[in-house]
């Protein structure tokens, strides 16, 4: 009975409640979100996400993620232009 109640509770909580806001994510997580958006061909959204990752990476002194974010921004920008 207890497991049934737990299952019902878990199913009743919206998925958005488990999602982290961008402010709580690491630079690597933000870069990953940008990469997924890029693979879905959502280039403007990907650029926005890569910019967030870049800002966070610079603040955290994560030069590797900052460099990957810049490359992602470049790739998306080239894909948008005809």
C-alpha cells in the first residue's frame, strides 16, 4: 500500500518541478543543453544556451567549457546564415 501511495505521489508531481533552473546548472550542463538544441536544429535557442554556458564558464574559470561554447556559437551562427 505504501509503495502505491509513493508511486501516485511521484506521478502527480509535474516533471518541471524536478527540472533545474539555468541559474542552478553548471557550465557543463548549460553547454550540454546548447548541444542538444543544436542537434535539434534550434540554432537561436542553442546560441542563447551557449552564451549562458560561456558566461558561467568564465565566472567559474572553466576555460575548456568556455572554448567549447564559443565553438558552438560559431557553428550555430554559420548554420543560421544562408
